[in-house]
C-alpha cells in the first residue's frame, strides 16, 4: 500500500487500540514486519519517521477516545475541534471595522503575552506565530476547481498537518486560537476568523520589525480585507492537495500557479511566510530555522536574504527518513548545534537556483547553492554586510570556500546568474523589503479570497434586507445601572478571570442585546451574575457567572466590561456609585445594500486556475 494509505489506517487502528499502539502498528505496516514485533519494542524505539511525526499528535488526543467512539479524535475537522458554546455561524453576515480590530487584537494579545525570550532552543513567539500561519496557509493551499481555499477546513489526517491541533485548541506554548475564537464564533465564521488571526500575527511581528528598523514599510490588511467566507464542516476533497516539499518547484507551480492563480512573483512573495517560525520533525518531518531565531519572530525579508547571502548543500534523510530531504546551511557562519540548525526546503531553494536546466532538488543534485557577492549586493547589505558568514571579495575560489566548504560538490547553476523560475523575484525581495511587502499583500488577498470572490463584502458594507446595527463615532454617556461598577476603566476592555489570559467558556453565558442597558438587565435576571461584557457593534452580551467574579480585564477596542456587586444577584446589598461610561453609540438602520468588492475591488479569476501562462522569472499571470 502507498504510505498515504498506511497513514490513514492509523485512524482506524486508533479506535480499537491505544494511540501509541496505533502509531506502532502503522510503523509496522510501513516497514513490512509483523505488528507484534514492533509493538513490543515501541516503548524504547523511535525508528521510523511515522513514529516521530504522529506520536505527539496521537498521544495528545488519546484521552478523548473514551468519549469519541464514532469518529477518531485524530480525524476532527477544525470546525469540530473548535466548539462554539453559543452556537457557531458558518458564514459572517456582517462585519464592521471595529469587529475586525477586536478579533485581530484578541489574537495579538495572546501572541504578545508570550515571553520575548528568543534563543535557538526557545523562541515562543516565533513558534506560535509559525503555527498560526501554517494553519492559515494549509487552509488556503487546498484550493482547486472552485473547492477549498480559506474555508476553515483542511485535511487533518494529512501527515503534513501534524501539530496544527496545538495552535487550534490544545495549546502551542500554552495558548490556542480557541480562546479568542469563542469570543466571536456566534457572529464571525471560523473561515474568516483564521484569516484575520494570521493577519494579526503578521501585523504584530511586522511591528516588531519596524521597531528594530525604523522606516520599514507597514502592512495594512484591514483596508483590503473582505468578509463572508463560509466555513466547511468537512473537506474530504482536500486529501492530498497540500504541496509536497520533496517535489520542489513542480509542487509550487501546481499549487500556487495552476490551482491558486498566482504568478511566480506572487508565489515567491507568499513563500516569505517562512520567515516566521521553524520546521520541526514532530510536525512536518523537517528540521531547522529558515532564518536565525530572532528574525524568525519578525515579519521581514530575511527569508530571501538567507536564500542568497548564505551557502546551502543537500541534507538527505532528515532524522533517518529517506522521504524527508532538505538543504542545510553550509557556510562558515552556520550554527552547528542541533537547535540552531538552519535549513531550506526544495520548494524554497528551487525558486532561485537551478542545475542542468532544472530547479534544484536535494535528492537529485549534489551541488552547493551560492552566488557571488557582487551579484547579490542588495541581499548582503540587508544582511548587515555579511556574506556567507564573513566578508565577500577575494575572488571566486575564496568566496566559494567560504560558502560551501570542501564538500566536493559543484555549483548549483551559475554563481553569477541565478536561473530558478522566481530568481528575479527573490533578488528583488532580498534587496527591497518594501517591494516584497507590496507583492505579498496582493498575493495574500488572492490566496485568501479564492473560491469566495463573488460573495465577499467590504468591512461595514453588508448585503442584507433586514435591520442591522451600524456604529457612529458620536460619544454617548451611559451611566452604569445600580449595582454595577467599572473595572480598569471598563471602556475598550474585555472581562477576564484570574488574569488577562484567563477566559474559560464556563465563566459566562452568551446572549445578544440591543444596548448595554439590555445586557445589564440580562445580568439582573441571573442569580449568579458577577458582571457583563458588551460589544456594541455586534450586540454580543456575556453574562459573567464565575464564582470568584471578574478578576482582570484585557484591552480590546469596542468592548465594555462591568462588574456587578449589588441587588439580588450580587453578594452584597451595597450600591456602588460610579462615573458614567463614555461609549460609542449604535443605531439600528435598515440596509438593503448589495456590495461586492470595494477597497480597490476584487480581482476575478477562473476558479480552476485556467488560462495561459507567459514568461518565466515572474512572467505572466494565470487568469
């Protein structure tokens, strides 16, 4: 049987035996030996890449087997893995700018709450950022023939999706997207939420780059964001659609050009997300940073700088698996420790380098990928003047020794004329960060809108024939009702438990109210109410019933958090006098607007990615 079929057998085995046995039985099948042989050795053996890749995700889900007999926990779709206590909407009917900001800020607050420590062995912000972007990317990369795309669903049984469950719900660095998602799931679809979450991560890490390098271009996702993606509750059609890194640029062309409708410039720009995070054997089977650790928590063009200003040689059979091959840094500046290992995939290196007229491959070519310093002066300048771990110059022989060492391999193509299918784009992006950002934003919009172009709407412009709430900027003074009191100023604050990160769904019930006063009335009708959280733009009202009360708040624009300590629902009969709150007024206005496009308009492409392709090195687009 092909390995992909064997991998799927793990789900069946999982329902009948323990998670560890399922992994071992799968390994036994793949190795062609008796199941009992490998199972008996499993506790002490880590042979076989399947064990490494599947072990962590299966074991993390093992505890759910008792309550999930009809379907294995391993096979949960993102929609199933992300429960919404108040009832999830499959499609966002309306979204304001304030709502977009609220979602974005809730995700940013998680990322920015992580320690800023960043070493080769421990960089929490880089790892969490990489996980969120990997989820969003794997979601839109399954688009083909009008199906898939950013629909909030990806084939979680695919071996390449191992580890995504951590940032979705179980906790990457102790934090998951489930926490902020449950704040908005009754009005914003999971499909839209995952796109905004990725944009929030990019925006936050880009601001870190701007702080380190004043003058760096900003990213503006909000002005081009359009809502209305429908969440798919299942996506069996996505099986096998993720690009296999082993296939290099043929996989890039099939996925990004033929199916997603990008050109080589845009495909190369989108690959720049690899500047965040790292590859881990337990997840993808690959190992290492695409950049140095510090740059891996900044959204910048260091990915392209590294492709050109460092040397790379094939690294075969990563962790002993012949099906996983990559490129490792080979120059004199490389970190030779396990944790500091730097690498590139075939799908990265092939963008710029070719060998014998074909994009390079770690399995097919024994060569060193490097370029003369005078050819990549822009990349060297953006690398702090460093070329292959030192200074450039001194002739080709000296430079080659500095980049490649004495490995005996020949050069990957010409050191003076890179000829990969996106070589010119990589040169441009490495030299000019702003050029990359501009192209990335265009590519991102195409990737995240594929399949939904005609159904998306601009923020604040909703297609509806019923009364909807619109937000004005007129401040309104609203005195808290008797017994309610402000917490941390209350305005632009969300309620929390013991800390700003403590937001369990059991702390509150969710309803919808026309005003803050109506939300407070719901609290008064609940004997155990400890306070309310209200979002004026959507009418979402959280009635907090946490026995210990509201212990903290977090800053999120558009929300108001009030504590309650009086009347029948309170623990005391004291009346608390507080200053009036200044909030943003909402008015109900009938809307019959039909708006598609806006913010510069949408680009129309055939859903099957058809059309003709012209040129190379960033040539014609597919329409």
